[in-house]
C-alpha cells in the first residue's frame, strides 16, 4: 500500500505541488511562521507506475541540524504499510526521497533538508525570492529555536489547528531542556525580531515570542518558586532588591513597573500599585497592556468610573492571524487511527442531533473576539461581575456622553440659532446661514466643547431617538449634519424593520464592525409599536444600555405627557460636556456584546429556575450546553459553567467541555474526576496525532494536582480505574514526565 501507518497524509494531485505552494507563500509570513512541512515521494517497484507525492504537517522535531531532520525522514521508511500475501509481508511501494521544511522566524527564510534514499543528504536555505543559499551554524540555531517556539506556543492554540497536524514532544528529556535554555540565552537579545503577542504593539527585548515561549514552558515552576520565596522573607527581599536595581538602570521599563505593581497588589498596597501603573502608562502610552494594567488596578481598588475611562483610552490593534499557507486541494486524504486506540473503545461518536444548536446561540458575538478586543472584553466582564449590570450602566452614563444628551444639546443650540435668525436683517441672516454651513462642514461635533475629543457615538445607545427626530424639522436638518461627522444613525434601518413587523435578530457578522452592531435595537420603550423577542427565550429583561442619565420615564405616563416633558427638557437643558467624554466606537460595541451575553444568560437561568420549580426536565442539545458553558465562563459564573459542561457531556463528546472541567477539577483537588477527564482527553488527542506531553493544558492540570496532592496519590487513584494497557501507558507518560523533570510534589 502507498500509505503510512499511524501517520496522516495528504496526497498531491501533481508531484511537489505542496513545496511550490510553500515557496510562493514565504513572503506572506509575519509571525513565527507555519508548521513544519514533511514531503515524501514514493516509487513503486512495478515499471510504468507513476510516483506519488504526499505530505503532512509536524511540530516538535529537533531542528538543530540536518542530521536530526534527516533522521525523522528516515523513520518514515519504516512506517509504510505492508501488503499481506501468502506467507509473506511486502510492500510494492518505497520512499524514494523526502524534503523537510522548517521556517526560520529570525532570518525569515525556509530551511530545507532533502534526503534521497539511497543517496545523500542536502540542506539549503530558501529565501523569500525562491533562491537557494547555504545553511550556516547561526541559521541552524535560529531554526532550532523557531521550531521549538512554534511547538510550545501553539501546542494547544485553538487558532493553530490543522487537519493532519502531527505534534511530537519538543523537549523529551533534561538534556533537551538544557539545550533549549542554552540556545535561548544566546538569541535572547534577538527575540524582538520574532514579533510579539497581539496585545503588544512594539516588540521589545522582554516582550516578544521568545520570552513568551520561555514563560509558558517554565511558568508553573516559576510560580512554585515564587510561592516558596514568599515563605522565606529573605528571598522576597532579594527579589525586591533585584527589581529596585533593574528600575534604577531602566526606569522606563513598563514590564518592570508591572511586576512591581503586581507585587504591591498582592501585599494590599493598592495606592503604590496605582502610582506604578500610571507611571507605566507614561512610559509606554501607545501600548495596550499598560492601559489594561491600569484598568485592572482601578477595578481592584473600586474606582469603577476611572476604570471605564481608562479602558476607553486603550489603544486597540488589529489582530494578526497565525501564519498558514494555502495548499492545493489534495487528491486523497489519509487520517488513520491507531489500532490500540480503536481497541480501547473510548472513542465516542457524536450524534448528529446533539451537534445542532439555536442559531441565536451560535451567533453570539463574544466568542469571535480576538487580540486586544478579547482582552478589553474580559476587563469589561470583570467589571460587571464586581458591580452588576445596573451599576455599570450608571457609571457609564456618568462618565460618557449619552446620545440623548447630545441630541438635547444640539436641539437647544438649534433653537437659539433659529431665534437669532428671526431677529436679524436679511443680509445678516445670509451671513449667519453661510457661517453655520461652513461650521457644519469643518467643525462637526467639535463645536460642543474644545476640550472634548471627537469620537464616534453609536445611536444604538439611544432608546428614544426615533421619537426625537420627529419633534421639529430643524432637528432633522441638524441630524443630517451630525451623520456626516461619523455619528452613526441607525434609525432608518429600525423604521424599515417596524414596517416589516420583524422580530429582533442578532447581526450576522461577528466582528466589532459598527454596522453589524447597529442591527441590534435595544429600545424597551413600551410606546413603540415594534415588538422584540429575546433570542426566542421568555424571561426577565435587563435594563438596556441606551438611556441618558436622569431621563427615565415611568410606564404610566401618556404619550402626550411624555412629549410635553421632552419639549420642556429641551428648553431647560443646560448639560455641559466638559465633565464627560465621548465613548469610543469599539467600547460602545463591546457594551452591546456584553448586553447580548447577559441577556441570554439571564433568560437561561430564569428558565432553569422555572423548570425546577415545576419539576420539569430542562432540555438542550449537547452543542447548546457547550455554548452556555462558554457563556457562563465568560461572565465569571464558575458553578453555572461547570453544570453546563457536565450536561453537555451527557449528550455528546466535547474536548472543550472535558478540558474546562479538567481545569475546574484540578482547582478543586478532585483527583478522581480530573483523571477521568485526563483519560478522555489523552485518547482524543492521541487519535488526532497529538503526541506532545508538555506544555499542554493536560500537563498543566496534572502537575497542579501533583503539587497539591502528591504524585503517589495520583498514581494510586489511577490504578483502580483498570485502564487497558495502551491507554494506561498514554496517561502514565504525564506522570513519568513529572518524575523525570522533578515537578514539585513528585517526591511524595
């Protein structure tokens, strides 16, 4: 047979087309680069049979020299499946040659090793123009670190998943770890060339992918050492002295200031931590992380209005997707399952019915957030978890200009201008009109106050805007001027929806595009003829994030009295914008995203309580329970998330649900249930060729249990589970890793 045993393969339509596609894509890589590509060419012993080319993706292979890469290619020759015949085992196919491609993220070149069987080994460097160069020792060292960082940083990255991606263990022993540290030390000051996380705008020596990889690999161990250092005050004082000395040498390092601020927060000295966070913002005002840290400090000390203002000031960056190159469609795909995994009987097939879900749940916008927007949303959810939705709206209306306030201010100004026009002579009237037209084209919303910066306001925050636009013809003219200056007007769309008598629908797009968010009308005015549904759920409604401060109307007021009060408020309105700021468009949209999450969560919990009170069974599909679990986790409701994930697993197998439950069980010290999750996840990942042990989420949580409960207890809990020998061997690899690398707790 022409397939490899236990190794994924994609067969080419034309020979070497995958290598050509990779070469053409080299110039498009901006981050750490794509996964390693292994291409092999197979020849048949029979004459006249065409050669076959196939390839697969791989990570974790030692890329320190051409010999190690050639060894991996040579190991594939023993993986060819044999054809069974009478009294013999033979294969008509053999591997004639192979090419291993590994991207060097430092020099932005592709290092390739070509092996001919039988024959020799040739290594060369392919640059962005497709020209070949000699591979130097420095190039090999950079390639080794690049391959390791991809393997470590993307070991469990949901945005870096590919079909047929084989993940091997990058650091299998102590010697490999020492080699990694030695190479990382030599390239440490070149780490900025690799780029950084999406939250970092400018990569530095201490904020880049190299330091992120080192911290991800050693972070649990460092945390354990810090905990021990806090017990011995002498070590803690030494660490503070080191921080002090480093800040004296580089007082503008925001990374050092953040470490010191975190230390002071842990000691309860929030006043000093706040000063340091502010200093970090002054040192790097264009970085998102400095503003985010200041927001966290404000939340910690309870200054929620300042936290909102600081969050509004965060610079937002475009999220860069992981480096991938498009391959031509394969002629055939081979994704074999290991026989030991099949015999274990632990693979679960999904029921098609349980993969279905309500469209409204599938279209929740929050899961699609990436980069700085996802981080900002997490800060917003932390804020609402601290003070609640109603209090958050009060803080928001007290620091930001609401759309209703803006409209009233403009209406009052329009009345004053029209009064002046009536009292002036015809020549003067023409001059005033020409001045107003010029100001409308140039000044825009800046004429409200010179001290207020011009930031777009979303009309979605205004629940009564459609009624205000009908007050006077002068307001209609004024609104046209406002719309020309990026003040979004979504009322025409809402009027069209009223004519069609359509229910509320969530926008199809899931980005932070304002046009998508404008499709969500959050007006709960009982006087409006339009009826809204809450994502097909029935339950209590949250207060909408759309009304201005002190402008609430009681439900028992008539429409006539309501209009009359609005006319009075316009005449007597004297609000000053000098004490408020305009809300950024992206933050305005995040409030809408948060409202959607809170609305669905509130209705879900109300339905659960209602069904329990009437002793009825509350049914959802497996996918719906998984989405609800993610929703509760985003909103920091741990118990509800845990319940939803458990209900999900009653209907279907979900690696995400098992992984989240593993985190919960490890935090609670529930060894029995944690190991059950480990068994399920280990078999699942092994089926999809993830042979990597560390660093993975499974290893992190097992090591957490070992530190708290001890290795002996974990081993003794695993034995009574009576696992089959192949599965027991897979799970035991994690315990052997803890013993080999002497994880804290492995000695008891």
